[in-house]
C-alpha cells in the first residue's frame, strides 16, 4: 500500500467528495450502521436497565420507574416507539448492548462510567452528587455506531434541558 | 598535506558569514516560517484537543499534530547552532546539527505513520464504531461531526500554505530538515482530509471508512518517514552528498574535480564530498603533472578557487598526492 502521497491524497479526496455527494440524498444524517432508530420508530426500543434509585427502580412485578426511566419512556413516545425493558447488572447489560442485543443502557450512569468502549455515552441529561461529594454528570448509554439514534436521543435530552 | 598553514588564511576567514546573502535571506524567512508553523500548530493542537471527544480518528489527528511540532523545533534549534564558528573543539563547525535535526524530523514522520497504522488497524480489527453525538451551539443542537469537519478543514489549510513555501526555501538553502518538515505539513493536510472522509463515513453509517481512510494516508506517511530516515542516516554516516530531495548525487562533486583538472599543473584529481547540512566538506586529492612541484601558495590558491565555485563548498582541503588513493576516493 505504498502509494505516493499525492495519489493517495487524491484518492482519499475523491472518495470524500463522492460520499458528500451521496450524503445529500440518503436517509438521516448521521446514519446508524445497523438502522436501530428506523427499527425502533414504530416498533420497540430495547433498553437495558440496572436498578439505581432514584434514577431507575425495578418493581417486583418487573415494572420500571424512576426519573431516568420516565425520560426514556417519553423519548420512546416521541419517536413512536414502545420500551422493552431488560433489567440486569450494568456490566452484563453493557456487553449485551455491545453485542447488539440491546439498543440502550440506563441506570444513573455517569460520564466517568467505565463502559465507554462498550456503549456510546450521551451528553449529560442531569447532575448528581456522587459518593465522594463531587458533582457528577448523568448520562445514558447507546449502542456504538448507531449515531442516528444517539443524535436523536441527545437532541431530545437537550430540549428537556431547555424546558 | 593541507593548505591550512597558508599565509592567506586569517582568523577572519573562518568567521566570515558561511551563507551568501540570498541564502541568509532564505534562512531568515525559513526561521520566520517555522515560528509561524509552531504558533499555528499550537493553536491547532489546542482546538482539536477540545473537540476530540470519543472519536478515535480525531484523537489520532491530534497526536499527529503534536508530533509535527518536532521538526520545526529541531529546525529552529539547528539554525541557531550553525551560526557558531568552528573552534578547536568543533573543527568541522556546527553545520552537522542540520543533519541531526533531519534525523529528528524523519523519526517524527516515521513514528507518526506507524502510530496511525497501528491505531486504525486495531480500530478496524476490533470493529470500533466511533460514536458522535450532538453539541448545543447558541441553543441549537448540531451534530458534532460537522464541528469536527470544520475544525479539520480549517487546520488543513495552514499546513498546505506553509509546506509550499518551505519547499521553495529548502531548495535555495539545500536544507533537508526544511524539506522533511514540508513533507510533514503535506502529511498534516492529507490526514486532515482523511479524517474528514472518515467523519463523513461515520455520518453515513460506514464506521469502517474512518479507519480505512487513515490507513491509506498512514502508508504514505510511513514511506516518507523511511525515505527521510534513510537520507538522514546517509548524511550522518558521510555518504556521498546528494541533492536536497535526495533524488540524485549532488553535481558539485563532479564540478570540483573538473575545476581541479583545469588547473595547469594538475594531472589527476578526485574529490570526496560530504554533506554537513547546508554546506559541504570537500577533500580534494590532486596529482601533479610529472616534474611539477607546486608550492603551498598554489595549493591555497586552488582551495580558494574551489570555494568560489559555490557557496555550499564551505570547507575545502586540498591534498597533494603521488596518485589518487583508491580507498579514500573510490571512483
């Protein structure tokens, strides 16, 4: 692959221009690599939930409540989707999201969460005081590569912030 | 035998400016350019660092920008050192610092290319899918990818302009550091384009395009790094002097020999020329015609006339020999 610099740069530039050309007429931008947003809209949004009151609470009957859970339900309603909750431990759920069996992960995750290589962390939707007394930013997790879903969710969260 | 003891040699002679006015001027402009480069790169490093987020491609571009600070620094340090005159501890002067700077620049290029290859290859193999969300600018949600594309496009412009100017000066100065640095600037430009392509790819849901674009550019950066590294090592190990872009042996070696052969009393002449940075060090072996026994003044005259052939022929030694020593000046 020892291309001379000039022709390598030209090839890259040509690919780039071609892509920009197709970008205008294709679906959402940015797009999902697995079309999660399109699938969830009008269908189900598969959300892994780890219990972490008051953000998320899982009842004995399997019902999910809490501030963050409500936020997710409202988001799902906005994209015309129904939430399918999967309760579990954060570490297991993070791997399920990475494997593509879940679309999202919630449970009072903070921006310092160790799962950033398994899930994409969203922009903060709130703040909380952590166990060390420091302010922490609360975030949600989205399947990596699903940037349409990420952007759609983050836009919703940003709108909530503004009230 | 050396003409060093000639009566025409004075203390002033070693202290006269090494570079003629045109090159002095080019050097001054190159120094200014390199300071500009440093300033521009420092701003780029700061801005790219702030917008990087979780994107691997942006992170790679940032590390690469940090690495491209090395050649300008090496050049500036070297261009300061070469001003010092030769002394008893540095009989060949300080021009070799240009060669050292060239080595630094070459290694920086090579490391940058290798880093990019490793980084994008692992990204490709482990199917890393870079997430890029939104930013809220003036109350409006905006896909961060657009911001990154804008930053990359802006950071790609300055290197193109600087690189082009540097290549012109590198030619005038016979400066290989400047040439390597200009190469690095071109590399900055192509990685900026590759990063933009990668970001657009991410936007289209083609997560692998980021890594593939980076790989293509990295391959060409590595090839430049290897080329420059070989050239720097060749220079530091006293290989035959070559043109500033390493494409051909430097024509001055032949010109020096021809000039010597044109002298009345010379039967045969051979020169060995090494590259000291901007300037050359010449050892000229001359064989007198039978029956000729040129005095020291004649040898000093020949030395001075060789020096006048070109400003690059800075340090010239003429040795009178019965025959050209094959092991010292192989033909």
